[in-house]
C-alpha cells in the first residue's frame, strides 16, 4: 500500500546519489509491504551509506522517512542484518 508522500533528500546529491538513496527507501518499503531479500536490502543500504556516510544525517533522514511513511529505515536494516540470508517482512 504505497501512499503518496515525499522522500527526504539533499538537493546537493547527484542523480546517481539520489537514485541510490531512493533505492534503499524502496527496499525498506518492500520489507514492510510484502517482503524483500535481506541481501538485496543490505546491498541497497551499502550504496545508501556511500551517499550518507554520517550517522547524524542517516538518523535525520530515517526520522523524516518514518514520519512520512511509517516505515523505519533502522528496523528494516537491522532485520536484514539479523536474517542474513532469506526474505524479511516487517
């Protein structure tokens, strides 16, 4: 059930960086809406961290994303780390 909401982002990001961040947000949505392979979510998270290396900005984006969508970036990536292989669904 994808609602219409705005994704948090930094206007200074390049198109490629924005695509990496949005890909991670999309994998988190998939984890909540039907499931996603843990490996796929973690790969998206690694690309996200290349764009957002600092914890402060990651937490800010996570709070903004959760406020808009109801989905937690942190919970999704933690579930994927715990699962390792296989599918996660939150």
